[in-house]
C-alpha cells in the first residue's frame, strides 16, 4: 500500500474523529447509567429498630437520583448532594417512619424506619 502525504493526513483526521466520537459516547453512557438504576434512599442515622429515649429524633441520610422526597407524606428538603436531615417527634412505643422518593421518570422507592420510643 502506497501512503502519500494526502492519504496520511486523511487517515489521521479520520482517526481523530473516531476517537472524539468514542469519547463522547463513553461519557454520555457513563452519565446516563445512573438514571437507569432509579432513585435510592440511604438512612445513616438512627439505625432501624433502635430504641430512642427522647421525644424527638433526627433522621439523617442521602437520596440519590430523585426529584422529590417525603417523610410520612411531608416534604423533606435535600441539599445539592442529596443529603437530608429531618427532625421528627416520637411517641412511646413503635414508630414507623416511611421515606418516599420519586425521580424525573416517575419511578419511586420507599424505605421504612422503625424506632421504639422509650418513656423517660
């Protein structure tokens, strides 16, 4: 095969276009894969099933890939990283708290937290 300057430049240009296209495709796929998994809720504090000797408790966690988050039907505000912190009142006995999250595609997930309020 005979390579001259024009064919070499054409080959380099084509190779560069292919590399740029592959980088763009890989970047787009890596960014969109998170949305395939749907919304996710993580509760860091308190631990599910724990006994609380206080009338209030602060729920701390993170929600990923969501548009809306609610705790027992009440809207919970999140920061730009998805972290949330909400203080709730506990009653003596078993308290069941439900976190519901919805994403921009209408998918939803929920997480339940059972806490036992201990009389002081």
